[in-house]
């Protein structure tokens, strides 16, 4: 299975998981008198749309290079990540607003059985996070990483809800709004996670250098090709799940232009065979 297919399959998992949990949380929150659970349901609902965006982005990024997009369509990934972050921020603001409204309104304490529901949800969302984050690393997908953090932020809001409901149940009258305060605190965590997702995606779209380990591997592999004496400049930029490389190498000044050209081609093929995440390679030959 290719990286793209693996990422897309993982996104389908997120969509189904979020849809199911949104229904469970919404019903549990309504019948269990817990706004923290309803807030959780709101986030899971936005997660569905966010995962659909990720799915669209991954499918679009699969398109081959064409005349107007010679480097392919991979740059759609960080753009989709920005939209996913926007969904996170919107859901956090909605949760915060509704939490403040509920704190100011007298209401019943949550039902004790909602803690069981939350315990199951927390476990499932943490498992989901680990599954999706592992796939994001395997496929090198920034938008899938953002989708994984949706699962983690969902787990955080559920933990906050669990704590809030527990306080409301233990201390009783006067603490009915504890789960609302928990939901408000969770919105802050979601906003913080939004920044953690946004920052690397911004670096990707701006072609920021963030790939020192890959740079070292490229230099090391280059010296294994016969005729390459050394490497000089090496620029790396990420587009989708691939890295595009501009590399300057030094070769003997006594060889012919054709021999230098052949060495560059051998090096290009070697790098793409040894490092699966490399896409385009542009090699500049310097005499020594």
C-alpha cells in the first residue's frame, strides 16, 4: 500500500470514529445533564468536517505533476492543515462561549453514569490518536498529523469533562457548574494545540528549513556515488508527503561535461532509491 493510500484509509477511520462519538456524546450529554459532554459532541462534529477536509486534501495531493504544477499538488496539504486548525479554533470558541453561558445559568448536576461513558471515550480517543499519529509519521503527512491532534484534543476535553463531572457529583449542591468550568478549561487546551499544529504547517508553506536529519542523510548517501567528491549547498522543501531537493556537488575538474552529467543522474537515482520520501532532485555540478 502506498503512502497516499495508507493516509486516505486512516482518514476514513477518523471520519467513522468521530461520527459515532458525536452521536454518543450528544445523547449522553443531553440525557445526563452534562454540558461538558455536549461540548465534547460539538468538537467531535467539527472533527468530522475537518477529517473530510483532510480526505479531500490527501486525494488532491495524489494528483500527478502537470504543466501548471510541475512539482505536483502536495502543497494542498499545509493549506488543508490551516483549515483544520480553523475548525479547531472555531470549536474551542463555541465551547468557551457556551460554557460561560452555562456557568451563569442554574442547572441540574450531571448524572453519575456519564462518567462511564466518558471513561470509554477517553480510552478510545487516545487509541485513535496513537493510530493516526503513527500513520502521519509513516506517511509524512502534515494534514494527517493535524487530524491526529483532533483526536488528542478530543481526549483532553473528555478528561476535563470527567474531572468536572466528578467534582459536581462529589461535592453536590453549589458545584453543578463544575463540568462547565471543565469545558471552558478544555477550550484553552484546544487553542494551544491549534498553535502546535499550525506552526509546522506554516513552516512547510514558507519552505522553512526544518529537515536537518534528512539533510545529513542526503549528504551521506551522496558520497557513496562514484565520482561525487563532496556536497555543498543543499536546499530541501516539503510538498505533501515528498521532499524536493536542490543539491550542489563537486566532481573532478578533469572529467568531461558528459561524465559530470552522468554522475548527476546516477546520484539522483541513488537518492530516490535510498530515501523513499524524496520527490524531485535537482543537482548542480561544481568542478574541483
